[in-house]
C-alpha cells in the first residue's frame, strides 16, 4: 500500500499484522500496533523525542549483565510487572493471591538446606529471623514435597550477587515441604533497600521526584508438578515504605507479620534479642509447573 497521509499508516501495518500465523501472536501484535500508533498520535511524538526514545531502549538493553536486568527493573517501576501478575492469578485479579513479582535477583541452583537449617553462609550481622511457613492449595490442603527456593537481601540492603563481602549464595536456599506442607529455616532480618539508580530507571525516578525504596521482603519460588509455579514476596508490614513501594509490588495478601521478640528465644538460649519470627501461608493454584527464565546468572 502506498502511503498518502499519516492516517494510512496504521491500516497498512494492521493489514500486515493480520497475516501472522500464530493466533495469539496475531492478537497481541494487532493490539500492540493499535495502541502504539494511538499513543504516538495522542502525544504528537516529535522526531527528536522518537530518536531519544529509541536511544533509551538501546541503553536499557546494553545495561543487561549477569548481575543486573534493567528491563525487569523498568517494568516494575512502571507497574507493568505487578499488573501482569495480578491479571494472571487470583481468578484473573478478582481474588487475593500469594503470587508476586519475580524481581531481578532470582538465581537457579540455590543450595539445598534441611528444614530448620540456616541460609546464612557468611558473616552477616543482623537480628536473627526464624521463618515458619506452610504451602497449601486453594482448598487449604497441604502441598507435600514442594520445592521452595527462598532468597532475600542482607541487613545492609544488598543481595549476595551485588555484594563482594557476602559468600556465594548467601541468604539463598532451597527447601522441601513436609507432609503438612511446612518448611522452616533461620536467617537474619532483612531491611528495605533502594533499587539500582545508575541507569535509565534511576533517571526516570529523579525526574518524577520518586524515591527508589522497596520495603523489606522475603522472596520465594515454589515448584511442584500439577501446580502453577508460585513466585512470591512477603513484605514487612512495619516497613516505612510499605505504602510507597517503587515497584508497586505490595498487595494486602503479601503483608507479613515479622514479629519482634525482645525476650530470650524459647528453645535457643544462645540467640540474642531482639529476634524476629515470620509465620506465613503460601497458596498455590493448580496449573502447569514451568520455571521462569532467571533474570541473572
């Protein structure tokens, strides 16, 4: 089709998109072009702005490394990650869900740890944390034999892949649920932390006068055939940034009670106070068990 005016561009492109063989890809591309062209017209995008936008996308791609994923970071900062998660879980976003964002720091092959063990692998000063959790299905029945991968930031707000002072796989571990769907372990209390701000995301936050903070949280990825892989973050409801997460990831169902205890631990006298405890129940939905692609190596 020979283009005569700007109104001709969109129908010409949509006609080509209709030739896409895969029906789902055809649906996505048709909608994408429709909304993208409407956006360009709505803001009357200038040529200079278009060049700047493509340069930014190139920069985001160039920032990808074995330890950092700027695209995932940007998707979270725009609320896209949270929206996709909620649209695809909890009965299409109509009910609460334990599902949350994967985040940019999950790694494959975390070391296996026996229930009751610790995921602290190097000198990590911080208040002791005892986690007791249960995995159930949507009917409340225990899910036995589920593989639970957990990870979290250190008390200085860094994941081990960001911090040369931490041992390899520090504050990461993989557990297996027992007959009652339970798993439990010991760690140190995490804190909220700023997302990386040296790239494109950081510039966006600065021009919007937004802080870069995420509230303290515990990650989990739970796998068992017959269930959709559960990716979750449990947030400390007492964190000062619980109402303003830069990644828009906090939902009511993901609020956890990280209870502070100033008395001696009932079974471990050597544990200094204060110490913290978390008791949380994860709910898995039936579905196909497919692991996500790790955002970092």
